[in-house]
């Protein structure tokens, strides 16, 4: 395969995740009105997507180890395409929620297999370079997705986002059929044996070193998911922002994540993983407390939400690379299983944060601010407790 073609195929697979969530964010308040339901009910379209994505991480990688990358990827893309069509044609919220769960399974399969293809096709140093190039292209999805979603909602309604996702996946499927070659030269017949999988996950779950990084990483993702699930409601419904402008505010917040990843690379070279994680969790704490303090002081300007989202996502850009590296490092022979379990725990934390945001929405800024502050305090405490445990273990 041409390296350029492979780069675009991998990037296309990885883009499915941010586009699947961000393209529909501006439509969430309108879904509540369309189906005559509460914001908490609409949040299920995000929550069930998170559950499906988290669960599929536990089996997607082993499945491609057993049967090969190409057939599993094509199967995941087929699932994604059919479920996206079902989302766009959903006659009720219950059908939409169920279709979103299935869509997440297909999405996660594509993402996991794309990462495995990089591991197959490149040596570690070259693979890191490929991931960096793909990440640069990938950054356009969360920046432009919400903006496009806002204009699609205004022009055509909420079903248009799923129509666009269907078209994009069909193009990706056609390209994969045409150019993607099998990269798993030695399928493992034992990869899907249940007992072996359970033993691996049990061993990882019993490791304090795994949880020392997984808990801060999961709570950091929960902190940004508070804004992912709640910002459209407070900006559009509470603060009266026009739907077509919401995407610009969200894109500004996402640019904080890109800023954080650049800062993280510098911090890792200068002070190492643990101290960089300390910097990131401190920034997250300050962002959460600032949001709560300004809301308590009566600030209701629309700029408050994207500003605090920017700071929170910048902190996540520092925290999550550190957490991901630290959680997987103790398991060189089970790196895939450790990464899958980390992803599963992360998605569960996001699910709980999304449910909390949806259930507490009362037409004001206060619930979102208090939840953001609470999660930031828990994140800071988890990171500090983990740091003390690591210092005690090394003493």
C-alpha cells in the first residue's frame, strides 16, 4: 500500500469518532423539542454511544487479531453505515438511541483496527510518526464538525448530520475495498478465547499501577464530556446563542485540547510523565473552580462557557497522553488489553458524567458549573492520591 493512501485510510477511520459525536451536538436541544422529551432523555443519544464505544473496545482488537484487520474493518464500516441510516430515519427517540449504540460499535471497530494496522505496518518510531501525521489531519474533525453540524441543523434539520455521516462512511468503505490490504500476516486462533481474555483483564484490573493512571485519565475525559454533553443546551437554550454559531464556540474549546497536547510534549521532555500529569490536573482544577466561581458571582455571558471549556480541554490534552502511557507501560505483553480496559473505564466515566449533566439541567448555568467543579476536584484528588502511592511504593 502507498503510505499516502494508508495515511488517509487510517485518518478516515479515526475521524469517525469525533464526527459521530460533534456533528450532532448543535442538534441536541432541537431533538428535545422535536420528540417532546427532556434534555436528560436526549442525552441518551450520547450516553448509549459512549457505552457502545467503550464495550466494543474490549473485543474489537482481539477480533482483528483472530480474523485479520481487513474483514473486521469492513464489517465495522458496514455496521456503521447501516446504523447511520437507521439514525437518520428514526421515527422515535428510542429507535434513535438504539441505533446510536450500534453505530458506536461500528465506529469503535474501525478506530481500534486502524490503530492495529499502524502497529502491523510500521516499526515503533515510524508508527509514532504516522500517528502524529494522522493526528494533525484528525484535528480538523472536532474543529469543523460542530460548525458544519450547526449549519446542517439550521438548513435541513437534525437528520442531515446522519445523512452526511452515511455518505462519509460509504466513501471510506469504497476506498478500503479498493486499496486496503491485509496487514495481519499471522492471525492468532486463540485471540478470542474467553478464558484467556478474562485472565488478561483480571490481571490488569488487579494492578495498582494501572489504576494510578487510569483513574486520573478517566476523570479527565469526564471533565471534558461535561462540556460535550451540556454546552449546547446552556449556550443555545439558556444564553440564547443562534444554533449556527454554536459550532464556533465549541471549536474554540476544542482548540484548547490541541494547545494542551503541544504543551504536553514539552512538559514530557522537561519534567517527565508524573509531574506533567500534576500540571495538567492542577489546570483542570483551576478551570472547574473558575467556572463555578464566576457562575456563582452571577456572570451569564456566553463567552464564559467556551473559555472554561478551552481551559478544561487544554488540561485534558496534558492529562490523557500521560495517563494512557502510564496505564499501559506495566503490560508490554498485554498492551492491547490494557489500552482496551483503559478505554472502557474512560467511556464509563463519560457516561456517568453525561447522565449527571442531563438529569440536573434546570434551564440555568448552575448545574453545569457545579458538575464541572466537582469532577475537577475529584480528578485533582485522584491524581494526588496516585502520586503519593507511587512515591510510597518507590521509597
